[in-house]
C-alpha cells in the first residue's frame, strides 16, 4: 500500500494514490489550480490525498515563514506550511509554546487547523481551533478571504476541522501561551483495569493540565482496560534543569518490516514489557518535552514497522457521562473481535470544538493503531457501528475505511457543513480522496 516513486502520494498509514506535490514559497500561486493543499502528509488515511483524476496537490511546506509576533500578547501570524517542530523549537527557549499540540511535531499549522487537532490537555484547553484568531484562505472561486469569529464567521468555523474542503489555508493567526520552563514534570502509574484508568483520568484532570492513558487493547475479562496513566505539567524554574532541552533526532527504521512481524504474540510481549516499566505507585520525574508530547517521534518512520500493507488508526470519542459504560462496551467489542493494537490511547475530553466538523466533544477518546489485514475493513465498520450506537464520533484525520452512510449517521452537523460548501464551493472544486469516499464529491 505504500506509494513507490514520484508518481504517487501516500498517507502516513500507507494508503497511496497517483499524484504529486507542487511546492513553492508562493503557496497562493500553486494552490489556484489544484483541488487540495497538503502539509507534511501525517494524516493517516486519505484526507490529504488527491481525488481520483487529479494529478497534483499544493505542497505547503516551503511557505513556512513567521510573519508577525507580539511578545506582549503571544499573538503569532505565520504561513500555513510552518511545521510544529520549527515553531515549537523556535519559541520554547523564549518561554512560549503552542497552546495545543497533537501526538507528532511533524505537522504544519495549516494541517493543525484543517483537522482541528487536540492534545493531552483537551480537558482544559480544548482543540487547537479555540486558540486560532484569524485565517487567510484561497476559496474555490479564487478569492482570498481573511476570516475570523467576527468576519465571515461561518467560513471560519467551517475551516476549523473542515479537512481543507472550505479553502486553501494560506496564513494562520493564533495565540501562544507562556511557559515557566521548557521542561515537563511527569507522573506515571500502572493501573489494573478500565475503571481504575477512568477514575485516574478524572481525578488527574482536576490538578494536571496534560493527561493520557496507554492501554493494553488485548486484555479482556477483569483486566480489560489495564494500562498506564500519564500526567504532566510544565516544570517551574526551580524544578527544571538549568540548561534548555535540545531537539532530538532519533533512530530511523530503514525499511518496511515483514508483514508477520506484528502479530498477537509480539503485541502481547510489547504490552507486557511496557506495563512492567511503570510502577503501581505514581512515579514523578522531569522529562524532555519531546518524550512527553511526541514519544513516537523518537523513532523516525516508525510507520514502516507495520510493513508494506500499512496500518490505520481508529479514533473515536465516546460520551461516557451521557452513556455510562460506553468505553467498556467499545473495548469489549475490540477484544471480542481480536483488534490486535500495538498502540491504544485514552484521553479525557472537554468541551466540543467550535468547528462545524470538529471531532472532539465531552467524553473519552479511544485511539487504536491497527495493522491493515484482510479483515481490517470489516473490523473498522463493526467498531464504527458501536460508536454510532453510543452517539460518538470518529476522527477524519485518522480514518481510511469508514463508509459514507456511517459517517452520515455519526455526524448530524454534516448538513450545515454541506450548506457552507454549497455557498463557497457549489461545484466542489476543493476535494480530496476522502471527501469523494465519504461526502460524495465528484471523482
């Protein structure tokens, strides 16, 4: 499934289609003739891939300049192709950091807006879009529009989490947050089952701005949901090393692993080892920010571990407070169907994002990395039916196999999003492989 040669483009999970990137420092010029802008290609499925019949997308990564910064307010304006890694490591030593970061630093500002990404602090900070104050877009008609909460507010809301379908994102204005030091105080604790993990997340949310759980997705019965609770906050100057951390460049996975390398036995062995590294009582330490925010980035091209067929991630949010037991019911179905996941992550979610298709809402987010096998599509469709029954949502930036009818059942806000597109792009000039699959856009 991984693309070969310059004639194909691939998502991070390995799905590839014919196409190429056209890159320039002048993103506006190259975006005028293509249906989609693509950043660093870290969406897992087909949301950053061109639709059938399109030969090119606009690559934004050369349009990566910081345009303005106010050191009093933290207000930043930058081009959409600026990567989170460059942004974070420029401002970390200066006492500033993005208010919300996803699980990898290899994403662009434009991609963070298009997916309305979230992080370990969603229960206190919301999605990335909450902190965006203005956007400059190239619309389907060729008009350049600056939108915000006061000027073209519907276009602004539709672009937050709109997967690049409302306009090519050219510039992003957002507010950074001050930090007391560039180091993280982290606590980890091994917990025996799902109830302990959910109780730990709930209790930690009152005092810790960043919380997340790693979970053993293969555990069942009394051990269902066992895992490791991790929580963190920025270290105060007296707690932190005197020297600032430096960016890391980890080892490289040089080739695709054979398809049999990830199986139930190897995943069970990894899960047992990982759990054993964490104590039953909370253990506190001061850690590098990359270790806390972006642990997978420690291994470059880690996606190659899944082999030539690649992988997908199924990420959903379940309204646990409205439907108690939703998370248990979902994980029970995963275990029953043999969802062998090398990585399963739980997060505590706060208020709903304001974007028309923003993913998160109050509840518990569950993310499963699944190797692509003959049975994967059926597994994803079955899990999607569980999420539909529970009144949850599925994250489009990770999706590769959801059916159009399932997405329509999941997303009551879809009609409002389609009305916005009818206004700004009635001919559906802006589209992706994913929008053709899920929204019925023309191929």
